[in-house]
C-alpha cells in the first residue's frame, strides 16, 4: 500500500426530507447566490423545498448552467458575485451545477486577471468562497470532493481543476429526488460512477486489500441496483444505494494508498469538448479500448475484477481479463449505453489524431498510472474506439 493523507471536510446530510435542514448550514448573515441548471428543479418540487428552506435569507438566483458547465455562462454568474457582494454559494443540481459552483468559488477569490488561467494552468485552489450543495442528480461525486471540470465552447476545450479550498461545506442528499430523473440521466449516472471506480481500481495490484474491496463493493452494488433503478426510479431503497454509491465512488476514500489511472477521463473529456457527447458515454466509449490496449499491464487487476465482480472463475489470467472487459461492455449495453464513437457521430474521421495533437501541444508527458501512455498511444486507443 502506498503512503497517503486523507481529509474530507464535507458534511453529508442524507435521507428523506433533509432539504428543509438547509437553513441550519448557512450563516444567517450570508448573501447567497443560488445556482441551478435548466429549470427541472421547478417541475419536480426541489426548487420549492429549497426556497422554503431559505426563508429569511438574502439570496439571488442564477439559472441556466448547462450540462457541461460552460465558461462564458459562468463568467456571467461571476459578475453577479462581484457586483452584488455575494458571500456564499449554493449549488442546487447535479455534477455540472456543482462543478460550475466550484469554479465560481475559486474565481471569486482569484487574484489574477483572467479566471481561465485557473484551468489552463492547473492552479490549485487553496481557499475558495464557501458553498454548499443540494444534489439532484447522482453521478459525479462532486458533492463530496474538491474537483471540477469546466468546458469552453469557444475553443472546444474541457479542463479539470481542484484544490483543498473546493470541498463543499455541506451536501444534502435526498434519494427521493431520483424519482423524477429520465432514463438517460439514470443510465449516465450509473455509468459515470462505475467508471470512476474503475479509474481508481483498474491499475495493478498494490496490496491495498480494503481499498480493493471497497471498490469492488461499489461496483457490485451499482450492477445490482441498475435494473431496479431504471425500472422504477421511485424505489427508495434502490435510489438510496444508487445515490450513496455515486458519492462514495469519488469522495477520495477508495483512491488512497493505491495507484490511479484517469486516462479514460482525460481522453473522454476531449470527446465531449469536440462532439458534445454526454460525459458518461464518452467514458463508456474509451474504457473498453483503453483496457484492451493496456491488457498486459492491467491483466492481473482485470482478472481480479473478473473473478470478484463478475464471478468469472474459469480460464487463464489473460482469458478472465479479456472476458471481464466484455462483461463491462455488456453492462453498459444493458443500460442502452453505446460503446463506440461511430454510434454517436459520423464525423469521427481524424478524431484520434486531433486528440493526440492536443495532448502533444499541452506538453502532457504521459497518462495512466505509470505515466507512460504517450500521445501516440492515445491516438491508437481512440482509433480502437471508432
């Protein structure tokens, strides 16, 4: 097991009817900017619950944060923060709204002239404007971590950011919000969380037995509840396990003491930036090809995954590893998640070369747990994903 430090200061408030407790978590003298997305919260009752909980507080609303939080949109919110002397941010939404709020938390206190520098120069945020979240779409785990990903449509780029100053002070997780989600978002959420676990697990054995079993249990839970939640999002038991699995998949716990990969995300982000494909679906496109391309270095962990998660007990290490990749694809397909780029766009010619060139231009030394995947390797992985 590798050396590690672990600190997660986010307070989780989990369960039915917990949105009403929002008022207990925000300073009474705060001037709040409440941020949300396209307005679905006004149709499913969440907006009304939040507004009731904020009675007596001074707050302004900012709507319209898109599914991939867009830099130009966020700059409009940043202007409000500065013009109105906002002191507290409240994200009411899924990962995109929360990620956008994290960018604003950082940008609000950023001393530089251009907030884009935070992203393009990977500036770590040590202190941000305080914020809390009300989670409406389980998927990203952003409600209990300090990372975010922001898109800039103008340049077709998507960059990550983070730092210890970007943990939410609190996050309210009410599984009842899931019953109003469409099938596409539910499938995306399961796929996103599942792939988050794979990124932290599918490397090489590090003799971190507990972390491995934490990871395997999250994946097993997602596999078990996927058909239930897709059939009946109002199944509170399934919804609770779904929501908590998504949070646990990326709150930092399972990655401690082990090597992590994240190449799938790095490549997938480019597909979203270029084609607008849902984030979770880009992960499903890249992951199988990534594991097949890197079979030799990952086969021991793939075989362990095949045995423990999929119950594959016959065959050589390599045979079990290959079958485990196929089982993963079948799981995505069972949720109607397509796993090749050509199923999303006919304009994919040259995509592999373009992504490879971007990585070269940015000076990325290497991806993966061993940092040995060069842009030329990325090009081959993307081509395998066509």
